[in-house]
């Protein structure tokens, strides 16, 4: 192996660790955002459920007020029956009382339907709230753990960058520039092994002559297809 390759491979390992750490740091806020959106969706479901309960109670109250108004009219009609002496007027009042009572019965049936619906919605609401409290505790704990990981990754990244900087300062400037130019477009795989006479990066087949050149380790050899630095694993 060419003498410079040992150092370059070590540098590449450092870059891979830096890349992986940065990737983890990028992943954490995405995961936190996803969990927070899930919590928000659960809260919105509970809010919709609560609003439905409120609307049911409001509808029941309106129906009860309407029934109270009709009952008041029935009492009024009955009083008028006591005071009237005309048979036609008495019969008309009886008809109005009958219609009012029929309407009261219909409205009472609607209230019973709403009360049945309210019971079902209330059960769902309680279940959702109970699950949400448990779920939110779990999510908040996971977020807390991720934030702790984030701090650890940030500290580790600072150390890795500093170590990489110190290590890279030992390299020949031109060699470092060549490596970094390749690594910029092929992060983590600027230097690859030759596998079965093919480039370990782009997997293109190489000529026998180029393979022998890599084996000789007299100079750095680049893949003629992707430009990566090549070596034979010992």
C-alpha cells in the first residue's frame, strides 16, 4: 500500500465519523418535529371530540327550551279551554294541544337520541384523554432523550472536527486538496478498495494494467471512471 494511503484512510475514517455525527444531528430535529406533530394531531382529535360534546349539549338545551315553550303553550291552551264557551273554539284549542304534545314527544325522542350519542362520544372522549396523557408522557420522555443525545453529538462533533483539523495539518497541501476534492462529491468513499478487479466505489471493471499499478503501490492510482483513489486491501 502506498505510504500516503494509510494516513488518507485514517483521515477518511475521521470524515466518516463526522458525516455520521452530522447526519444524526440532522435526524434528531426531524424526529422531534414528527413526534410533536403526532401529539398535535392527537390533541386536535380530542378537541374535535370535545367540541362535538359541546354541540350535543347545546342541541339538547335548545330542544329542552323548545319543549318548555310548547308545554307553556299547552297550559295556556288548557286555561283558554276552561274560559271559552264556544264549542268550535274549544275543539280548535284541543287540536292545538294535540299538535303541541305530538311535537313535544318528537322533541323528547330527539333528546333521547342525543343523550345516547353523548354517552358514546363521552366514552370515546375519556378513552382518548387517557391514552393522550400516557402517550404525551412517553413522547416527552423520548424528546428529552433525543435532546440529551443532541448535546452529546454536538460535543462529539466539536472534538472530531478539532482532531480532524490537527491530523489534516500534517498532510502535503496538494495531496490534501486532491483528497478533499474527491471527498466533496463522494463523502465517505473517496478512497476505495479494488474488489475482483473492479472499483469498490463505482464497481466498474478495471484493466489488468491498472490493477497491477494499484498493487505496486508506487504512486496513488485513481479510478478512470469515478476518480476515486484506489487500493488493494491487505
